[in-house]
C-alpha cells in the first residue's frame, strides 16, 4: 500500500528572496525541528552567471517510533539525501528528498517547491507532496506506513510557522533588505520587508482568478471559506481536486461541494468520486442547476406548504422551518403530485446551498451547512398515509445521495406519541452520520433551559413557538378539494423526478454499437450532442453516409438503434467520418458540435471499443450512456458559433431544448 500526501499551497506575504534567506537559516540544524538533528553539504555548485545554484545535503533525522519498533529495525537515526535547485532568475526553489537508509525496503520521495505568487510578485508560495511506499519491513509494513505518514504530516504542518519565525529573526538582526538577482552588470533591486505590498486579493478566493479552476488551495483560503481541516483532510481535498481536474477541462464543482462528498465517504477519494459523478449526472439529467430560476410554485404550495426560511441559528447557519404537523400531506399530493413535491425539496436544498454561501461572505467565517427545525405539533395518524410516507422516503433518498453533509443540525420539537412510528419508518433511510445531528424535544421541553434557546437566539424565535419574531411562512391546514388535480392530470404529475428527462439511455454489450441517424436537408446546419458515459469506456464517431438509405430505415433509426449500420459497409466507400474518433472514458461527459458542409444522412455512433483500442476501464460486461442531441438550422443560431464549440467536460451544463 502506498501512502500519499499533497499539501495545500502555503502563502508567505514576503518576497521570494527574503523567504530564501529564512529557509537557509534552518541549516545545518534547527531547534524548531526536533527530529532534524543535523545535515552536511555533499556538493554545492553555481552556474557561471550565478543564476542557478544546485546543493545536495545528507540530512540526519531521529527515528520517532515506539521502543519495540526501534529495537526491531536496529537504528536510532535515518539519513535522507536532499537536492535543492535554486533558480534566482525564475525566482523558484525545487527540492527533492529521498531516503538513503533502508532504501532497498522503503521508498520515500518528498517534493517541495517555493515560487513567486502568480498574482503578487512580492509574495511567495510553497507547496509540498510526499509518497511513502514500504515494500518489505519484517511484517510491519502497514504499521510503518501509518507511523511514517502520521509523523510526516505532524512535522510539515509546522513548516509555515518555522519560516515565519526565521523571517522575524532576520528582522531582529536588522536584515530587512535582500537584493533581487540580476544578470552580471545589472542594477540590483533591494526588496524591503516594510515595502511589501500587503493589499488583500479578491474576497472570494486567494487570487483574483477563479479559485475553483485551480488544483491547489491556499491555506488561509481554506480556513476562511471552508473551515479548519486537519493536514490529512487538506491532503485528500487537494488530491481529489487534482484527480478530477485530470478528467475534465471545464470548471470543477466548488471546494465546499467536493468536501461534502469527501466527508460523506470518510475521505475515501474513490467512493467520493463515484458518488459525485453520479450526482452530477443526476443534476444534469434533471436540469437542477436552473431549478431556482425556472421552477414555478403551484397555488397549493404557496398557500398550504407550511415551510420556509427564517433567519439563522446562533452559529450563523440559515434556518429552515418545517411545520410538518400542520401539513396536509394527502391534500398536497393530490393537488400537485409527487413529482412537484420532489422538485420542491430540490428547490429547498438548492436555496440552502445558496444561503450558506451568502452567509459565509456576510459572517466572515465559513458556513457550509444549514439548520432544520421540524415542528411536529398536530402530527397524527393521517400523516402516516402510505403514499405520503412513500414520497417522504423518496425525498430523503434523493437528498441523502445528492446533498450529503448539508445539514448541520436537525431540531425536532413537540414530538407526539405517534412520532416514534414515523421515525422507525424513515430513520433507516437517513445516513448514520446525519442521524447524529438530530435533537428531539417532546411536548414543551424545547422551552426549558438547555432547549432551543441554546441554538436559536430570542430575537429569532418564531411567534408560533412563543417567540416575538414573526415567521413569514404559510400556516398550512387542509388543502381545498377544488385545487385537487383530476385523475388523468394526477397520473401525469406523478411520473417522478427519477424518470423525467430529455436524455435517452442505452446499454451496450461487447461488440454492439448504437446509432442515431439524422437527415440534414441544408448545409450550414449544426448537429450538437451532449452525452455522459455512465459505465465502461466507449468509442464515439460522427459519420456521413455516402450511400442513400431507404426512408423507412431512416424513420426506424431516427431515435437510435443497435447495430443499425451494415457490417459490410466500408469507410470511404459507404461512409466517411466527419469528426475525429473519440475514446470516451468511464465517468466522462462529452459535448460537441459539427457544422454541416454537405447535405445528407449523418450518424452519431457509440460503440464498444475494439480489441486494438486501449480502454482504461474494460472490466464491465455492459456499457451505458445517457445522451441528447439536436440539429440546429443556420437560421436558429444566426451564424454565431460561440456556444457551439466542441468541448470535453465531466461537469457540463445541460443544453436547453
């Protein structure tokens, strides 16, 4: 097993030259690094122009391990070879350290880099990664891996403070000016600590550019916008971003979103990746990104859905109130249908994400979750109506899957005797971690000392709970039967959110292909496509037929068909490829377009990779894709190709129909 560590970027608000002067003070040893007991320079050379200095050191470190382990390995110290390449011209220092002791059993590779901040030349960035691979260690491989990485993370977490300490020592010695390197004969620029530009960058990120597009994370940004993380959690978040960035070219989900999925899987990157990709596919399939702007509330929801946002709790979390006991579950289902209630739940979750982001900016501290207050006054057996419970379970399942770690606390008040029955039904569908966030109050216990007053300030206590703050949410009550949908309309509205989509899905087994035939009647038209590879690698082609096809064949293949193209057809004789063949990997999303220059029959083809195509995930017996395509006439887009550029992206936006 290989242990990896990837640090977020540390930012020193000092020039590179001053940071380098502080870095040199760590050698040959430092009292701030107890395990680092000595070092000797084995080679040191500088280029003829003085721009590049290469230094090698042999470093001596104390073995910090239990007494028994020390006895088994037979040494008290280990030695590392450190190679530094300092480039004064480019203002960067690259460091690589490898172990000399036990090198035939253990591989340790540490890489560090100091470089100039990309948007402030008077600041310096530092990033670090490490890899520990223990091949054989007398049966203690797993123990040594855990011990080694734990010790390593503890030591590097002090790195920034050590540099800061030595910068202050330089200041005490009167060293506040360090010349910047220039070619021989040039004028040197003195960089003073007092003249360093301390102007803050963008409020929203550590740099003025979009922080979400960066793999690295600045540690101050993490503390301000995400929250305190352990070095282990920081490392997993950075690794997760790096892994995802290698699979797509467009904007990544927000850092808080990535962290939510990591927390939900106990920082298992592979599980988090799988869950995230499935959730992003779900969001795309149901156009969730636009639900806040496009979803319209029916009259029954506006008047009889006793829920709404109500200020915030004492920790600054947005507070959502659900008066479940006042809700006519049966009336709402018969008035708007199950699908509408599901969309309503999605709307609430999306609002919660938006409000937590706003709260982070206004409160000056990271707010990543919201608080749910559920008032059960009035709850009785009519709320256990089977279709209503079924709808509730479906909502819980979708929320747990696609909005993990968004609830910071759930307060259940005025729970009646019938509540344990309902809780028994729904609790098994709620994640164990989420269940630990529930607090229950029976009767009027919420008003007692240590009750809700511990979480909600008196100024925000709702009026229906004895407070003085008016809650602007519907009171609920029975939905008039005049708002009920007719039987046919109700069936139409209960198709459920899990089935409604403009996307088509298809599965392929080995050797199969899926084709969609498109008849293009005028040149200048544009064929667009947008598809997700749900499982297995597949090959995608865009083809123009060179032969005529019977109208009946075109009609039967317009919506897609398996193996519709004749096996005997040859490229150049029966068809030509108008776009380069694309190998699409498991989990990818592909969007693209083709500007038609010749009329005729075009084919979008998805097929199982042939034997000579190297696939990265060929262990599945079935491939699955979800696709959507459209043909736009030139008059529809008026010659503007800006929005029709081809792109490969794992997190693409849904094309509006």
